[in-house]
C-alpha cells in the first residue's frame, strides 16, 4: 500500500501480534543449523511484550526496552543429568523492545529475531561471538 510519491500508508499497518511474532520466531528457529538446534534440546520459545520488573531488577536494567531476549535455564556448568528441573529451559523474546529496535535499524524483523535467538542460546552454551556469527550466516543462507 503506497500513497503519494511512493510513501507507505501506515494508517492501516499494525505491529505483529504476539501470535504472529511467535510464528516468525518459530520460522527463525527452524532455519538455525541442525547441530545448533540439537544443543538446545526441548527449549521453549516464549514471546512476551516486556520483561518482568523482577527480571529487569535482577539484571540491573532500568528500561524494559533495553532487553530484547533472555535465556532462562540452568547454566550448563551447573547442570547435571541427575537434576530434575521443574521448568524447561526457555528463551524469552520481548516483542516491544525488539519492535523498537527494528524501527531504528535496517535489518528485517526475522533477522533481528534470529540474532536474538542465536545470541541468547549461544551465550548459554558458551559459544564465542565468531561461532554465533557463523550460525547466523548459516541460518540466512
């Protein structure tokens, strides 16, 4: 939908809903390389508008727009096969901060979501920035 002089008519456009955002995140996750996805096991991807106040406080973050995602689970260094966790490992993607970031950058929303997924999972597994860049490049191919 373009208006005069090729401008976009934003009056009927809306940001993706939580469900639409989840579909984008699921598609991004499915494009990640198989060996990387296997590391994650049964990780659950949750979409929320913002992180909770408790999460922000625990990380020393003042603005809810400063956190795009978070991996929640037992650190691999402390995880044992004998441990039974009450909750599965989860990656939280925060829709509103990601949309805000997207509005200020040229990357597609899918690229940003892929980046956040790779970095949240990658940091949890102790991957280097170079490893994560390689995984992102594979997902984009």
